[in-house]
């Protein structure tokens, strides 16, 4: 496989990542509305820790540190979006 083929694979993965990220953010907005209607806080540290632990179980060990960094940012962005959706 040459560099062009590898880059094509990355492009396909990036397209799917963006699609899934947008879907995740839309659902985060729905969660914000649920939380607002039910008097729940946006930040749920226990949920985030449990989710991260679950995600890491499905990732190769070599990538755990990267997964932690990635999801720290994903969680942060989700909370930001929920806060905007809360209004």
C-alpha cells in the first residue's frame, strides 16, 4: 500500500469521524434539554469516568493516554454545547 492509499483511508475515516461527532453533539443537545426539564446538572463526573473507563476497555492499551486526551476534549465540548442548548 502506498502513501496515497493510506491517505485515502485516513480521509474516509475522517469523514466518518466528523459524521459521528456531529451526531454525538446533536444527542448531547437532546440530553441538555432532558436535564433542563428534569433539574439535572450538565456536568456528571461519575458518568464521564465510567464512560472513559468503558471506552478504554475497547481500545488498544498503547492508545489509552491518547484516548484520555481525546475524550477529555470531547466531554468538554459536549458540556459546552449542552450549556448553550440549556438556554
